[in-house]
C-alpha cells in the first residue's frame, strides 16, 4: 500500500475527482492535482485499455511533488466513464477516432487553464492514442512520454492487413461487442497468470485488485472483436509513411523486451521514425506495466523521464 510516504490505496486529499463533458455530451471521469504557487508545468496522463487512473496514483503524486500540475482521465467506455458494449466487463469501441476526438477536445480545454510547458503521457493503448493525436496534429504538447505504448499488439507475426481482415471477419460472424479472448470461467475473476504479464511487484499488483473491489465500476475484462479490428485499423494509420516522420514533438518511448502484450519491436521502429524520438529500453527486469514495477525499475524510469522533461520541456527559470 505504501511507497515511501505515498499511499497507493487512497485518493490524496489535495487531488480532486470530477467529470468532464465531451462534445457529444458523454461524461469522462478525471482527477486533478493542483500546481501550487509556482508550478513546474502540467502533465496530462492517459491510461491503457481496461485501465483506471487509481492504478497510477503513485506516479501522479510523485509528479505533483516535483511541482507539476497533474491531470489524468479515463477513456470513454471504461473505468468510471461508462460502457459502450453489451455488458459491463467487455471493452468495446465503435472506432478509435472516438477516443482521439475526446483527447483532442479534452486537450484544448485543459491547456486553457493548465500552466505550461504542457506534457502528455500515455500508457499502452493510451500511448497509441497519444501517438495518433500527435501524428494527426490534433494536439501540440511541448513533449510526450509513452510508456509501453501499443504501437502494435504482440501476437501472430502476420501482416497488419491480414490480421485486420481476420478480426473483421469475426465481427461479421457474431456480435462485434462480444469478447475477443477468454477471461475467466467466472465473470469478473482475474486469470491466474495475469500478474506474470504485468509486473514483478506483487504489492503493486494487489493494489489494482483492492481498487477493483473498493470501486467495482472500475473492473473490465477482455476487449471486444470490434475493439481488436479497430485497433488494427488504427495501427495501420500509424504505419503509413510520413506520419511519425513529420512529427516534431520530442517523444520519449519507454519499452521492455519482455512485454507480452504490445510489441517492443514496434516501439524501437517508432523511435527511428520520429525526428525527435528517444528510447529507454528495459529488459527482463520489467513487464508491461512499467510504472507499476519494483522500486528499482520505477526509480530508474521516473529519473529518466524527469531528465527528458528537463531537456525538452524546461520550466521558466
């Protein structure tokens, strides 16, 4: 529960949970840490598929203690921002463009009141959507940090068009909102080996289970076949020549060779395509949820992120 003096199982008294209304009236849950009298700048953090911001309270609080004004938000259709599929456990979306549009509008509102420099950070699917918004010039942060970004999914080494075609077929032979993979025999129950995909730290993994019990609305299981097909379609947009190559924003990508959920190779390729891309590559010491790893791993990553932001998004002297 504790990391130094940070309680990972409690919303800090100085943080505020609220709702933000999207252009179409859909409400997204958000949380904000104030910047204080002399804020270093502002960071907007966006979690991954099936995620919720409670899992990252430790990281968000650390940034706040480093004088950043901090905001995080759930994506529509998951955690405390409603559901879009046929049940409460399956993650579904009609198209990733819905999420990119939400990020665009949220960003525009956020920068109006958040002191600069402005930084966007995203984990996993959140990193994918941040990259979409960057290459499409929908947002213009001073710097971006992508943690284990879903720039391609781990899986069969087949061409993207083939993978998308197969997924498209699955949306046609049954409801596109149905789960694309098995979760557990008991609805809502975690698979036995799930921790081995996410983190080496049993205490931080247990934090997630605690929050899911404390706030049942946060729980989510597999993605839908519709989500899978649209994920491949969105990845194909990122793979087009000239997308990342024309993105001038400084981007730090933190990735691990041991990731079994997203492609480390895709992260390496992305850094080579980005004019101002940098890579922090981890190995067997880190699994997918890098920000929820052991103290040794987290401390190194947080220090590298701080050094990157000091260079690329320096505060006013």
